[in-house]
C-alpha cells in the first residue's frame, strides 16, 4: 500500500523545504569577497609567507557562506498563501493519481493550509513540520475504529441468549464471502462463537462457497435453497444462535450491483427483519472511486456503521482507504491483507499513516 504516494509525498515536502531553507546565492557569496579572491589568485606569490596569507583570504568567503547557511537553518520562516498555492496543486494531483477521492484531496489541502500557512517554522524543520502537519491532517480525517469484540461481549452479557447480529453488504467479487469467513475465524480466536447465514440466495455457488469455508473453520452455515427469501435465512440463523447459545450471527447478503434498486430493497428488508446490531460494508481497496460510490449507496439504503476493505495487500495506491471512511463518515474496522483466514488486520490510524511514511 502507498507504494507511489509515500515516495511522492516525501519528495513534495522535501521540495518545499529546499526552496524555503536554501539561503539566497547572492547572500552566501558576498560580492566584495569574490572580487578580492580573484585578485589574489591572479598574483603569483613566490614566498611561503605570501602563500599562507592568500589561503587565509581565500577561505574566508567559504567560512562566511557556511555560517550564513547555518544561520539560515536556525532562523525561522513562514509559508505564505501564495507559496502554499504554488505547491498545493502538485499535492492535489498526486493524491488524485493515487485513488484519493476528489472531495478528500480538497479537504486534505484545506486542512493542511490551515495548519501551515503563516506558522513560524524553523528553516531546518520545514520538511518534518510539513510531514507532521500532513500526518495530523490525514489522521484527523480517518474515523477512530471501534472494537467489535467488546460490543459482542457487551450484548451477550447484557442479554443472555441474545446473539450479536452483523449484516455484511457489498458488491460481488470484492471479497465479501472470504472476509466473512475471516471474521468468523477472528472471532473464534477471541473465544466468540458464530454462525453464518447464507443469505445471498441469488448468486450461483455462493451457498456452496460459504459451506466450504464453514467446514474448514468448523462454523455452522445456515442456508435454504437458491431463490429463497434472504430475510428468512437471516431469521433462521438468529433462531439457531439463540437455541444453541452462539454469540454472534454473521449474515452474508447478495451483491449484484449497488445501483440495482431491487438489491437495495432486498438488503433493506433483511435489515428490517433481522435488526442487526452492526451493518458493515465490505469494499475493495483497489477500485478507488467505485468503492467510495458503493459505500455511499449502501449507506444511503440502510445506514452503514463500519467498513472492511479487502485486498489492501494488492493495492499499491492506497487512496481508497484514505477516502471511503471520510466519504460516509464511518470508520474502517479491518483491512483484508491476503487470501488466508488470518489475513485480516484491525485498522489502526497510526500504523496507516506510518505506511505513508508520515
Ligand atoms: P465475493 O464475491 O465478494 O464474495 O468475493 P470472494 O470472497 O469470493 O473473493 C473474491 C476473490 O478475492 C477470491 O479469490 C479471494 O480469495 C480474493 N480475496 C478476498 N479477500 C482478499 C484479500 O484481502 N487479499 C487478496 N489478495 N485477495 C482477497
């Protein structure tokens, strides 16, 4: 993740720092010193005494320029509106090229502008100051994730025999089935039992796919025949969990197309019947703006509370992860980082900005 963005942000901050902290050339080489030096060089000193004198005079301008440079680094500077504007277009372009949604790129620049314009910065610290400001800006846009394990445990403790119900929505092919299996595996590792409702009764092979995961993980899959009412499958799974003291119900849903009205109606119906405690959107890290638009559609239909982004391991750009949460103002809870069950990372804002080299 952030293969390109990391390098480009680093050189962007470096460029501002270089432009602002390099002392004027004229300043580092005073005219008088230069003329004197040239004159002396033309004379050919014969005696060693004369040679020494010449050396002393020749090194003087260099020493002076060194101290001037040093003074330049210790002294403070500010970045003006105009200067910021001349650099912000580059930043905006490199964010957009790396899948950051337009609204998010604009917001980053706006926030960064507020943080650095007019602020007194030590010249030697310009680069680190800009990077710190960018890190704080990005962390400020990412929403703090919550811990699903403590939510599940809290509900189980408060209502005996009441399982915690999670509804998963997303488009086919994004990694939804695999991610649900990963969540079941993750919960198992935390001593939380789960049952999966195969409520995508539309897509050929989806029930078999889930059953295979269930066999491997030792997790029960509740299913009906293809074409059955998905809400009824979810309801069955909840009843099964209550009877068998299972902590959590994971409901898979169909994902034909986020624009299809009947799909959204179907999801709304499952949501109304099963009354999930948590509605999670599963998107793909690599698809950029498509994921952002999908998240918005599902959020509009049923109100999403959290996001899981699959395939973060094959995403070289990283902009989707930066954008999707901000777009619907909901946190990313996990990143999918591979095809195996244990390749599911709880999302950590700090670690995320570290990947950006900030
Ligand atoms: P669904 O149609 O949305 O249910 O998608 P699947 O769960 O069938 O996944 C589609 C493909 O993506 C499969 O080949 C998965 O192994 C793969 N996949 C899922 N999650 C990840 C991930 O985090 N990283 C990688 N590299 N591949 C993944």
